[in-house]
């Protein structure tokens, strides 16, 4: 009786490499094969390499990563979203639906250790991540944010430590030809170079081949309440830097009970605003806010003032009312209505007025 061998899945063909003994030697570049860069997102996110996405919290970086995952799925490409800050069911899935993603092609990685849910850790889980990328035929990997996927043994302010954590991502990008997007926050510095404003070690922006900065559009008439964003290309080692993209955060109504809404990011073409201009506008806004806070402290140092008095004094001092209101929130100034009808409709007599107090 003969035993039939079970059919084995076909393996991807690999170019055979000649084994070489350990050593150090010189190789002429005439022996190096020229390679053409393939792009996941034209001019911005390359395949087979790492891309950095940096920006302040709450401005839409995660929405951009969802946009990229939806873009991949609409091309029939599988992606992996490693998100440590957003809830999978309450936040990420609704956003993917709002962005029009094919949910069957977008994956998250579930990790359990000692019976408890845990997050993927780099570089420790690099080999497992590599296997999953191969199994799902993933061409886009997002790590959002990088610091949340680093173990305590990795010092995010130490170049060598950061490069060690990134090594598995480099290897996976080269081996599988996938685009890897690493998300980071801006630090609190005041420099004009966006690459030096990346939180942690300079080794992170130095290790990637492309880097993107997402920030508020300084030309948005709604200022900090506005939904307009600019995505600036701040570094590229493999091609000329691409034009900035004009973005807008919108909301989509989803199907189902209660018809919930979910935000998504829309790209509205190119923008003339550069990365340095985005940081200049941010720094100018911070400076104006700081001046307004000092103004408000002086105005309220002698006791409470009416909102009308503060507004008139702000106009004389050259402060916009929106900036003064932001300073009011930062300083935790209390506001109390005196007279007139309060918020609950109770009569207080007369028109009434608001009083501010430190």
C-alpha cells in the first residue's frame, strides 16, 4: 500500500543567492543592480521602505492611516493596522466604514500573553509579525504610534535602541515589498525643522526614507475649530519631495441602529503650504496664546471683570477674541452669569452679564 503525500502549498519563488563566507571586502557599483522605487501612494509612501507620519495629537493622523488602509483595500491590497490608542470596534471599524474600506482586507493583530490581551511589541514580536505579513499577503503595515509598541527595554530617546526596534520593520518591508508607516507625535520644541520636532530620538526620522507632517491648515478661517488640514512632505531619500496635500475632516452617516456618524479624511488636491510654514504658524499661534494668557492674568489680577470689559481691553491690546477665549480655557478662568435668564431659564432680572474670575 502506497502512502500519498499531502500536497504542499506553492512557495513564492526567490532569487537564489550564493552563500559567502564571513568577511569584509569591496564591491564595485557596476555589480550592483539598479532598482526602481515602487510607490504605494505616489511620491509619498514607498513600497519596501519605512515612512514616518508625525503630528500633534488629535489632528487626524489616525484618520490618515485609515484613509491609507481604505486606499489599499480598494486596490485589492491587504493591510495591517497596529493601533494602540483607538478602540477597534467603537473607533477604527466605523472610521474604516466611513472611508469606504473593504473590511475583509484590513487586519488588526490580537496578542494574548498569560491569558491577558496585550499589544504587539517591537522588536520582540518581529518574527511573528513577519509571518503574519506573509500569510495575509499584506502590502501596507501601520504602527500607530511607535512608542506604544516598544517594550521597557527600548529607550525611545536613544538612537541605537530605536534602530533596533525598527529593524524587524525594515526587514519585513524589504522581504515582502510592503509599505510600512510609523506614526509619532511632535515634541514640545520650538524649532523650525519638522524632522527635529519628532518626539524621541532623531534616529527615527533618520531611519525612514520618507516623512510626512500633518497639521492644521493655517489658512483655515475657522482656526482651531476648523476641519482643514495640510499633509506636508518633509523628507524623501528616494525621490524629490512631493507637493503638500490639502485635507479635510468630514463625517459620514453609517447604516444601522441610530445611524451613527464617523469621521473620515478627504484629500482635496495639493497645497502650497510647506512643513516649515506649518510649524511657523503653530509657533506663532503658541506665541499669541502665551501673550493672551499674560494679558488675561493682568486683567483679572485685581479681581473679577465683566466679559464686555475684557473684550474691550483685548481689542485695545491687539488680541483677537478667539485667542483670549483660548487663554481663558488654558488658565481655567471661571465665568458666571449675573442677572438675566440663566442657562436653566431662571430669571435674574435685567439683561444680565458674564463675569470672569481667575
